[in-house]
C-alpha cells in the first residue's frame, strides 16, 4: 500500500520515512534505514510560524532532519487549577532537562452536559499550549476520549453514564459524542501543532490502554474511526496509542489507517515494582510480538508512561494507603537510574515519566480508589517543590540533549563485570561507546568494566551511564568512570560536565596529541600525561574545575566535575546568541542575551553564588530584574560579587479564632418542602446496574446529578408492621449512606464494611439495614430521608461500560410491610460557571452558597476548635484569614487537619469557594491539602469553609486545623488570582 498524498506532504523535506508500507502488520513492512548524520539536537521548540517535519526511524524521532530523544514528564493542567502555576511547573521541567511535557485532556473536566464545553479559565487548554511554546518545551497531547488517570469515570463526563451506546466501541451513538468532544479539542490542538509552526505539539495519542476488543471489529473499527477523525481535523503529527503493558496491541497495520501506517507509533506503558530486576522491554530486550518495543521493530521505542511513582489508595481496612512519602521512598532517585537507564539501554528513545508533577485531584475529580492528593511520589511534589528525584532526571535530560551520539545506538558486543550488569551500546556513525552499568544487589560494588580503564563503583540498587570515545567539543573523551552530563561551547572555551555520587573518586581520560597545559582552578584534582592521554583524578565534592588548554587543540576545555547536589545547580540554556551556562541558584527559569548583557530569572532558597558562562562580550548580568556587580573568574565566567539572597521568612496565621458554625440537613425534617425536587419515577435506564422489579430507577445519574452528595426523600403512608428498612446503594469505595425516618436518625452505613463479604469491590454496592423505631410503625404520612455520599464513577478500563454502574440508592424494601414510596431526588445545583461541574455536590450548604467567600455568615453562632459534636449529619464551619507573603516570594502553603483517628467524620474543604478535597479522619492517609496560589490569596483575605459530615457514633471535629508551609523560594512566577 503506498503513502497517501497527505502523508507524503507531511514528511517532505525530512530524511525519515519511518515505514515503507506493505501488508497488514509491522512484521510484513519493508524498511529502508534513512541516513541521518549525527549532529546537534533540534533547537528548543517554539511557535515560530515555520513548518517543521516530524518523522522517525527505528532509532528515534527525526525533527527537521535531526535526531531527537524525547525525555518527557507528565503533568495534568486539570490537577493544578491555577493557570499561572502551569508556567511555574513547565519552567521547572524544562530547566531540569525535560524537553517535552505529556498531558491528558479530561473530557469530564470540560463538559457538564452534551453539547456544552468550557475551555476558559482553569480549563483554558489554548493558554496551556501557549505557555508550553513560550517555555520551549514539546507537548505530547493525550485527549482520550478515555484516559483512566485515576480520575472520575476514567475521564468520561458524568452525563455519558446516562446515555445510550456502548463506550469504547464503534457504537454509533457513542461515536457521535466522541466526535463532538474531538471537534472541541482538535480545534484548539490544530492551532498548536509543531508541524505547522503554531505551537509545540509533537505527538498525539489516540485512546489509552485499550486492551479490549483488540481482535474484534468493534475495537478495530473504533480505533480506525478515531484515527480518521483526528486526521480529518487536521492533526498531522505522528499518532500513537498507549498499550496497557507489553501486549503488542495496536501496532502499525493492526487497524485501517487509510494507508498512513508510516505516521503511527507503537507505545506501551510500564510500572514495574521497585523490588524487581529492571526488565528488558526495548528493542534489544525480550523478543517477539509481546516483548515491548520488539512488537514494532521498525518504529522507535516509545513508553508513553513509565512509573515516576505510584498512586496511593485510601487508608483503612481495604486499601491501607501509606501516603506519598512511602511512594517516593520506594521509587527514589536510585530507582530512576536503574529503571530509566535500563529502558534507554534497550533502545527506548521516547520516554515519558508518569507523573513528574502529580498535583491535586480537587473537588470530585478523583476516581473512587484514590484520595485528593495526586502527588504520586513524583519528582516535583504536590506543593511544586523539587525533590531528590530530579537529580537523575536533570542529569539524563541534559545529557540526551547535549550529546547527540546517544540518539542512535546499536547493541554492541557483550561486556561483563563482576557483580554488575552491563549493557554495551555503540553509535554506528561516530563510534562512541555507551555502557549502562547496573547493580541489582544490596551492597555497593566496585568492579572493572572493559573499556573503562578505572574502577567503576555502583551503589546498591543503583546504576550509571558511562561513555568512551565521545567528542567533547574539539577533544575526545577516551573514558571516564563519571557520568557525562553536558558539553557545550560558551565564549572562547568549551565546557564539559561529568557527575557522580558525592565522595566518589573519578578518573577521566582525554585524548591529547601533545602535552596540554592543565590548571586546577578549584577543588582537589591530580593529573598526569603519558602517551597522548591526559588522565585527571578527583574526588567529587561540590564543583571541581580543571582547565585544559593547548595539547594540539586551540580551544580550551573547562572540565567541571560535580557531585549530585551540585549538578542540579548547573543550568544550561540555549539562546539565539549562543549557549549560556549558569551555576548557583536553586532554579534558572529564563535566560536572555542582548548585546553585552544577559538577563536571568529564577529562584533561590538559600543564599547562593551566581556564575554565568556565555557568548563572547558579556559584561553585564541581571537577576530577576536587578543588575549585579560581576567580575571575571579564572574559569572564564562572570561571577556575582555578592551571593544572591535566599528566601525570607514566611509567617502564617493561626486558625484558632474567628470560626462560625451552622448545622444543615433540613432535608431530614418531615415537613421540608421538596416539591421542586425531581420526581424519581423512571422505569428504564442505560446503567449496567439492573433496576429491581417493581421499583423506580433511583440512580442519581439518570436524573442529571453526577457529582458529590445526593439526597432522596421517599413519601409513603402506613408504616404498620414495618420492622426494618433495607437500603441498597452503590457509591464507590469510602462512600456512605445516612437515613432518617420522619426526622429521626436511623443510622449511617459506610462502604467498605470490614469483613462484609457482600461488598462487591469495583462497584462497591451494599445494603444498609436499619430498624424502624416502634413508635413510628403506624398509619399516616411518613418521609424516609436518605443522604448518599458518592465517591464517583468506576473507570471503564475493560470497555465494559463500568462507568455506568449506578451511583446512589438502587433499591428500598421494608421487612414486615410493603408501603409504596414516591421518591424525589436532589443533587448538585447547576455547575459553578467558574469552578466547573466537579466543584459542588448536593449538600444543602453547597446548593445555597455556604462555601462561597461572599456568603453572609454573620448570624451563624461563633465556635471554637476543637469541637466534639456527636450527631448524624452535616455541620459547616467558616473562618477568614489574611496572608501577607512578600511579593518576591513563592510560598506554597497547605492546610493540615489532624485528630484522634478513632473519631469518625469527614470534611469537604472549601477555600474561597473552591472544593480543595475530602478528608476522612478515621481512614486517611491524607492530612495535608495543598492550597494552590491564585486560589489562595497569598497577599489578601481568604475564606475557609469546612463541611463536616459525621455519622453520630463518635465525637466529630474539626479538631486541629492549621496552615503549613510546603516550601518557599525567592522568585517564582507572577500569579494572577483565579
């Protein structure tokens, strides 16, 4: 099958064809390897208005004729509801070596009802894509329609649960809604394609982890429909799917792509346990159609998701979540080196770390299994603070950008080393040799590695990458037992950085035809020269500087040997005037060279030296707008005469006084007027949950209530003989049900119930049985009031419409009587026009604005904390507080709730009207909730509202409520109020 006209046009001008097509699968595709000379990586991308070619071969992507290793990190704009802070995270990612950001776009976040779409405010996808272009980072766009992501319904909108059609198949009703969604997303994405110069979208994902109907027409036709739809909408960058594991599903040729298989990549995800030996999943690893990248041997190794941590479930009996500190401990920097370097050694050159910034599943965004925080144990924590996990990401990202030899590697002859696993690779064009050396044992190993004429030490459960025969500018690195990080030209010299663990002894050997002049500028280092080889030995401690000049090469080389902590304070940046290297601050955000001046912006935490290497003629340096006095150093840099100041003190107010309190749930009273509630009288449903014979549909979604709490009131007459009432309900884990009969509390039933085998995990459906009080078993009018806390919809991971499992009441029966009930139902009000559909549930206070900052609470009784109320239902607490954080400080602030874990209650947290999450005191593990700047007024007045839901069995809080500083830096980005 020949290439279509559209495909040929998209590839014109590039040397990569990817695939010359024939037959129906990758195994039958003829392949002609293009000739792509090893050279510098493409310049950082921008919305430059120029057309760009994006191709690939089996080694890597090829952008504008240059090889590109994609080193990407995942973040989700919907998990950071403050658009100003998107720029903060993007700048941190780029500074730390990521050249791409991968994002999900969640359908439910943008659509409150069929035909209604919101891409404004915190949902402004266009704004995010513009920020990515301005930051100079590629975008991998992943708009589903199904995304999973531990988000409600896997990203499906709540209204889709009450529609006809089988999701994730070629069902025409479902596809109609999918096309509606893609119309909206692709209209925005089409303006930001790197191929057309409008932005930096490099790759586009179709569907996600779709492992159902793979061999059936319903699946193949579905994938083909998505492909054709996306292409028809003008999306011309390479497309891919993220296989849920190494199944070999949806490889090129596995479904009809209108003859465009040459623009389709196979990708798979991996979340291996840290207790396992890192697997060989790339081109050089386990063979066969299900071995990972070997399933598609003519496309580059692509891992759209590789574990940058792991999601943490709720605490308690069923899940025993331990908090994200444990996730970060298990998948630490050493884990990253072992597993990510193994991926690289196996030919994975498109690598996305899920997550790099996890953020917050605020409001009713989270899927039932997870709590509010989505920190994920990621390299950048939920408070936007750098963790130690950024060290290997920084080092490897800089290496892959600055050393083009690594973009094209073949497996070389086997190499062995006692106690170590060694992967040996070679660039067939330049001859550079790469060794990934891994220690899977529990003790540090020092061993001899052939090709490295120096002992190689690898700590327990760790790894490193070593290179021989590598060009460092005009000089060649014969070998080193330190890991290279970058090589660049700045002014009249070349600079190379090599790294390792603090305290290690490093040996670095450079080819020198003649005896060079060697100057140890800073630190302790010894050197010797013999037989054309300069050998430099140093112990890593801070930054050791060795200047090598002469030796038959006209340009000096400044060799910088940095330990891990120091390496993440070295910031390379490409500018139109040439390379800049900055040393010292905690973060470099931007660098701009104009004439003799370089203008820098960034952050400091502690006082820090500032040093800049750059193009010739630089004489002036500004930092965050302020001019610095500088002098020229012996290293050829401009060094600030005074250290940059660290961050000042951030003072947070106590939240002890000023509280007001009001109890709600008037819906439980028998005389409450529910006449404007919806009548629950449907008899049919599109839910996968059966409707009990003789009963109406009570499922909340069928009546347009999709998020948070839902109330029911059942009116009936004659309770004579009624011994008990059984309330069947479905909520997702940690949901609950409260019931009142004629205003009298019957009790609370929680899900899951320890030891109750009737609870069906996944749907989390159970039945609450309450005794009917003797004095209420009489004739006359009665009202059964029921509050159900839903924990959102199941994800449809297996394409079985599990997102349509009912939420809310499912059936109501009495023992000893059979009264006929007339039901009315009330959930969330119309979606908040700013905060969106997931912000509010159906509590009385939510429906009447008690969570909003301008609500008049002056007539509420004053209250003091801690509280020890004992009653079934909902009580609200409100207070205000002022912050006065200096405008030059980026302070990340959280809210802490603590109490005796035996006390059974939960809290919805509202900050300035925004639902920042749910705290369950006797379940946990989350006690600290991030409050993103922009929603939090760091220079102004804030309103905190807490909706406390208690079951009446124990005293209920809140108890200890306080603000905490998650981190602070001098610098940051300008933050606009949301």
